[in-house]
C-alpha cells in the first residue's frame, strides 16, 4: 500500500493494513472537503477525477458521474491497470495518460495538492482545477457530494435511513468483504470474509425477488454501491479472490438486477472487464505469482434483464 510521508513516496506503508490476525483492514481516507462548502462551488468544468478503471471505489465516482450525466462537466484521468513500485501510474500518452496535470503517478497529484503531504495514496481523487488542490479522496463522500451539488436523486431524504442501513451491510460484507476474502492471510480470516460475501448475496437475492431495487422502486446510492462489486464478481473475485461458492450468474434476481444497472444510460462506459482481469490477476507473490490472466469467463451483460 503506497503512502506519502512529508511529501516522500513509499511503496510500503510502515504501518500496514494487515495485522497479526491475518485480517485485511482498510484505513480511512484523509482529505474530506466538500463541494458546496469552503469555497468549492458546484460548477461544471471545474472538477476532475483521477481514477483507475479496476478500482471499485473509483468506480463509484465514475458511476455517479455517468448516472448524473456529468461526463462533460467533470473530466477524468485513468491510471494504468497494474500498480507499480510508484503505485498507480500514467503513460506519457495514450489511453492511460493524465491530460490535466501531465503527471506520471497518482502520488504526484497528492504532492501538487500539498508538497509535504502525509497519508495514503489512493484513487479516486476529486481535484479542483480552479485552486489546484484535492477536494476529497473518499469515494463515499464523492458520490454523496456530486449527487447533492449537481442535482442528483440518489439519496432522497425519505430513503436516507434505509440507504444508510444497506450501505453499512454492503460495505463491510460485500464491497470490502471480497477483499477480506482475497487478501486474507489465514484460513480463518478467509473463511469469515467468504461467509459474509455469500450471506449478503443470499440476502439481497431474496430481497430482489419482491423489490426492483434495494429501496423499493427507486434506484438509489445503495444500488450504486452494490454495482462495482457485482461487475467484478465473475471475472475477478470468483477466481482471483476465491469467492467461489457461487457465481453472480447463478443468482437469477441479482444477475438480472446487475444487468439492469449495466444497461442504464452511461453505465457500460464505466465498465472495462478486460482491465478488471489485468488488474486483479496482476503478478502477486501471494495470489498470482506468474501473473497469468485467465481467458474467461464469457458473460453476456447485454442480455435482456427482465426486470421491472
Ligand atoms: N476509502 C477509499 C479507499 C480507496 C482505495 O483503497 N483505493 C485503492 C485502489 S482499489 C488504492 O488506491 N490503493 C492504493 C494502494 O493501496 O497503494 C475510498 O473508498 O475512496
């Protein structure tokens, strides 16, 4: 896990996430400003996202941008799918360049924000072009603030308590649950992670039998936060993270629901299955020593979803 200490980049965090229990623990994000406060006005053309296609947290921000139709209002730089000793990096030109600042690594964005920056170097990053600083690097905040600032309806007041409840379950047992399984360093930690992932899939499958979305007939932030993990499930988590009790395809309601979201306006453009495979099957001493990327599975995300 890359970190910066007083402006210097380190490939390894001196206080790593995995502790002696073998359980993977994700640390909190650190730059938490808000559009609509402290001089960050909601203006089209002002903000920029630094993301990686394969990062599910960054995917939340891309989904919000797409579902709110903000593709022209918020620009994006996409890092290369495989992290290096420099963390997330860019190309000099091509599909993975940084057209905004022309930096070669995401840690340089944090260095531009504050030359003596100390903290984790993660994507997504929401950048303010006007003042040249990072607004926020926590995906949950980015989703919430873009929705509020740019007229979205992903978090309506009357659904807020229900959404919060789903979010809590989905984050710990599903979005992060797959990582708790895939990054576990003991059998026990893996067993716990996998059990949580499938308990939540079973619960949501049953819920979706009688409900179009998680909170009734309105698509909400809770559904948005399910999707990045669903999109990566069969191509990556099932195999690379050993979440293999079932495939997403084996759950009729969840699979139809996932396809319905995929087929919403702009969403398919936020998805890149080949890149998910390259990223999750990167060479890793612990998980994939030879870095060989599997060919399959073949999945038809465009098949009619049959919902609604
Ligand atoms: N809490 C953060 C977590 C973001 C995060 O962990 N991103 C990963 C990529 S999927 C990252 O950038 N990791 C960098 C590293 O581990 O060095 C959020 O949701 O925004």
